[in-house]
C-alpha cells in the first residue's frame, strides 16, 4: 500500500521557492524577450526539429530557462550578470538555423555559420540590442567546432546552458517524440505559455 504523502514545512518551503524561481524566470523572459517571443521566427521555431526529438523553439526556451538559473546562482555570489543580454542572447542564439535546408549545404556548414545568421535575425527582431548580445550569440557554439570562446560571463552562461539543454532535448524528448509528428500544427503561443509555466 502506498504511504500517503504529507507535505512537511521543509517540503513546502522548497516547493514555494521553486515556484518563486519559475515565476522570476517567466517574468524576466517575458520582460526582456517580448519582441523575440512574439515574432514569426519564434512561431516557425516550433515547427523545425532540432536535436533529434525536440524543436528549435523548445530548445530555445530550455536554453533561456537554464541560462537564467545559472545567472541567478552567480548573482547570489555577487557576480554581476546582465539579465537582458542573457535573455535576448538565449532566445536568439539558434534562430539562424531556421530554414536550414535552403540556407546551408551541409551539417558542417550549418554548425559553423548559423551563429552569424542568428545575429542577423536578432538584429531584425530586437529594437535595442542589449550590450554584449551579439557576441553571446556569435560565440555560443563554443567549445564545439571552431567557435571563438565567449568573451563575457553572459556568453559563458549561454554556451553552458546550450550544451546542457541539447542533452536534455535528446534525453527528455518532446511532443515531437511522443506523437511521432515531425511538424506540429498547434498554437505556438500556447506552447510558449505552457513552457513558461513549466508544463513542457
Ligand atoms: Fe547553436
Ligand atoms: Fe542551441
């Protein structure tokens, strides 16, 4: 027989802390990433498969989540982190991959060139690019390939979050894996909202 679960005070505190952190992440992503979240590119991102079972959109949001978790941890250690730059950098870092079949002739070329393409997309979407953002995006592939190493703490955060999230994309999968559908015809805004609420 299953033992009934009684929430202790400590469990309650942990749960509330987690909820507060999710809320903080949600607020930061929506506050600084509004232009990117509401773009056609972001919509399209949920239709393009990425890292085997995921989509560019889901991966993008995972990277933003993980980047902010790291940023808050560093801030607690009194390390200054530019949050708007982290959010915009994370949300735009892979948008240059969109339409990859038309843009790149090989996987190798895509891996090398998509960061520059992502900078171009970011410039189009974001009216005031936070300082450091272009470098964050351009160097996010490090240490993979021939990418230059990040030149800011924010760049290092997004690079690490990107690798962590890529593993999570593959292990955790997504609706693409569950349904076997390559291209989902759902309302992407709803998907973004669900993700921001931690339901994906
Ligand atoms: Fe990338
Ligand atoms: Fe990525």
